[in-house]
């Protein structure tokens, strides 16, 4: 059974209507249509479904890149080592992304190296797949960027973007102390996003300890209270996975036996 020829005229027409990428799967689809004697409408539906799927995947990739999500930190790549423990039922609830629709927050808390950032970015990738606008950034870089934005008069634009994004991921919050300007920025973000959009925060410290890392106690308490009252808390415990990345020297074959002679 020969596959129908794809003429140069057909290729040109597909590119003219911005369907040139369908040429990647068109030969296989033509063969399938002939083998199964598909109606014209069935074949067209199959071909267009391929294109819709391709565009959805491309849009997801672009959203994840714009969000600054780590491409390796997806749900599929998460390997819950036996040394890491957390509430599995809560994690299942968070991956449903209902917290985004409810404009709730998520705190991912735990010691260094247990995968907090990976879990937060995994939620970001899921959100991108569902068409949400996401932004992920480490806390120190975010606040430094906002401080620099004051100098080039782009502060209002940058702050508005952080306030209006569907899912904001702030990584390593309160890892170091934040000055008065940074505390004010944190307050503005927390207050403006309260019950409007979802905020995900990872931290080595508990919310009770965040107060000491912020310069203005009153603003800090007001912001933390808003966030804490509307956020899930996922506690991740265990040993740092980075210890498993430590290089080890594997002795050459036969060395171990020679040592016992």
C-alpha cells in the first residue's frame, strides 16, 4: 500500500495557513487514513488534533521558560527517596492545583537539601500545563531586582507583574535577613495577592522564625499572618540528597582482595 504523495502545492498551502508543522505527521496520518478507510472528516479531525496537541505542548514549554522554572524539576522527575518524608495525602491535594483556583498559598518547609525547590517547581510546571501564568524566583534575587527597579523607574511594572501572576513561587525565603525596603516589598506582594492569587514559598525556617529575618516587625507580622492563614504547609523531612552526590573512589577490580593477602 503506497502512501499518497504530498505535493509541493499542498505544502505551500499548509504553510500559508500556518499549518506547516502538520507536515511532520502528515505521511503517517495519510497511511493510517488509507489503512482504516477513514472518512475525510475523520482524517481532518485526526490531523488537527495532532496540531492542537503540538501547540499546547509548545505553549506549555514557553510558559515554563518564561516562568524561569527549572526544566528538570517536574513531577515526573521527582524521586521521593526513602530518607525523605512528607504528607503524601497533602501532596496529592496540592498537585490537583485546587489551591490555585481557591487563591490559597503553599509553604514548603524543611531542612537543606530535601527537595523543597523541586516540589515547588513541580507545582509550577503543572500550573503551566494548565494554562496558568507562573513566575519562580529565589527570594534574594527577587528583592534585589525590585530594589534595582527603583533606580531605573521600572519598579511599578515589576511589582505589578509579581502581584498579578497566577502562581508566584518564592524560593529560599528568609534564608538571610531582609532590610526595610525588602520587607516593604514582601508586605506589598503578600497583601496584594491575599485571597486573589496563589503564592508558593519554600524556606528552611518556619513562619514563626520569618519575623526575625524581616526589618519591620509590624509589616512583617501583617504579611506573614495573611499568608499563613490561607496557606497549606507541606513539611519535608529527611537527609539532604546532596550528600548522595558526594564523589567516592571506586577501587580497581582486585584491589580489595589484594588488601587481605
